[in-house]
């Protein structure tokens, strides 16, 4: 009696395993690449001077604390962009924040010249009342 050896699972299914596995590999690598770029950009913006400065001002402002409650934390993803080139740059970002009593958005519009940030707009917009709390004085520049 002759013994018939059956092919392995891969030997029987290689015609569909290779294309599907190859496509899935490309898709996974693409998603990981996009995720890495997104994480990198998010990290750069969150570590930028305009983001850190404006969030610190909002956290420590008594008017914002009274409106939102303490502690004040970020509430999701920022919107906007920061561009830097040599000693110049621009920032136009919106940072969602929240406290125990409500939500708000920090609005930042700034330019950088000679390594110095000049804030044109820096205020907190309270979501419930649409109140604007200015975080800088009119004469305060160059932070």
C-alpha cells in the first residue's frame, strides 16, 4: 500500500495567502507610517513655545479657573498649525481645554521674529457663555 502525503496548509493555500498577506502587510505599514507622522507632528506642536505658554497662562489664570473650575486640562486634539523657518515663524492654533464646570478653547495667533514670539491674539473662549478671557495685556509682547 502506497502512502499519499498530503500537502501542508501553506502548500494548498499559497495562491491566496501571498497576495492577501502582502496587501495586509502594506496596509499595516502604511497605517503605522501615518500614525508615526501624526504622533511626531502632534508632539512638535505640543512642545512648542506658543502651545506651552498659552496653556500655562490659561491653567494659572484665576478668571479661567473661576469659569471652568480647576484643574484645567486639555480636552482632545488641538487645531491649527505652527510653521518655523530659521528665526521666524507663525502660530495659529486652537487648544481645547476643560475643567470641572465646563469647556473652552484657547485661541493663539502669534508670529516669531528674531527668536522672539509676539502674540497678536491669546484668549480663552468659554464654550457655554461665549465669553472671551484675554490672557495678555495689550502692551505685552515678546514672550
